């Protein structure tokens, strides 16, 4: 029962990082401690995408400034 609750929160944390809730949930439920560590150590996809969008916007605004 405790692992089901931990897996639920692990799934929510995985979703915040940009992964599927069910992927993170099942990884923690089936892999238990190793799955929990895997989700915690996975790279943050949401942050990587936000950084890429920010760089793209910065690049386009710099290019627009150079044209003026």
C-alpha cells in the first residue's frame, strides 16, 4: 500500500518534469527503489524545452534588432 502512494507522488513528479504520469508511476511501482531513483535522476524535459524556447525567442529578437 505504501508503494502505491509513493508511486502516485512519483508519477506526479515525473509529470512535472515533462514525462508521462503513467510511465513514472509504473516505473516506481514495478521498480520500487530503483524506479524511484530513476525518476528523481531523469533530466527535466520541461526545463529543457523552456530553455530552448527562451533561446529561440532571444535569437529572433536579436535578429530583428540587427535588421533595424
